[in-house]
C-alpha cells in the first residue's frame, strides 16, 4: 500500500491529500470500484447527493470495512 500524505484542516482533522472521486460514476460501477480503491490504499472517497451514487458508495464502504476489521470507520474520510 502506498503512503499518502495528509492535509490538516482548520478543525485539526487530517484528510488524505489524494482521494477517489465518484462524479459521473454509475451506481453499479461505484459499488464495484470503491472496494477496489480501498484495497489499493485509498482512505478518502468523495461523493455528493447530486452524483446519485451516495447509497452505493456508503454501502460499499460499510461492506469493505466488515471484510477488513483492522481498518476502523474513522480511518476512512468520506465526503459527501
């Protein structure tokens, strides 16, 4: 897994500098690529209601976390 630098937000929270954006990603594709990105080391996923794939993305993250119990939910930065 590649180490990605973090950026410190004004709140003090750290966010990975590189994230997976799912704009224009169809729902069925989003549910397939999110686990692959998490497997590859991504810990930041960017979505939005207007993308119409939030549910698939969040379900994919939840399913991936169940299969990878060593990673905690707070380790994934999901923006929406």
